[in-house]
C-alpha cells in the first residue's frame, strides 16, 4: 500500500485528494493527458485549493510505481464489477460515446 500525506489520503481502500471525494486516479489521468494543475483545479473546484492539486501531483510524481500498481488494481476491480454486473449494450454504448466526447473536449 502507498503512503499518504497531507494532500492524499486513504479511505475505503482508495486514494483520494485529502478531504474530498475526488479520487487520486482522476488527477492522475487528467495530469497524464496534459492538463495543468490550474485546469484540474478549475474542473474540480471541490478540491479546495490549487495547492492541494499541486500536492497530489507531487505525490503522484514521487510514487510512480505505487501509483501505477494502484491504477492497475482499480482497473482490475472495475473489470470484476463489470463481469459480475453486466450493463446492457445500449448503456455501454452511451457511456463510450460520453467518454469519447469528454476526451475530444480535452484535446
């Protein structure tokens, strides 16, 4: 398990920006897509401060192997849930369209 710090905390077997409901994975994926800390804060103002976003990014950069292992574990859990509770194809299609639209807006 990864350590935590004043910007990242462990809750319910997950990593979150401290004091928020925003998962560390959200910050990781946005940061990897090239979003700046300012843009991430603008997208998720409930983080509370730009300093928290920078703190979470610093945590991500300081623990690359642990973050990667955590993301893989999250993906594995998601796949298990999808296998256990399959969604109807129309819902999957809508989800994929929404995801592609969101990705296109970020590009």
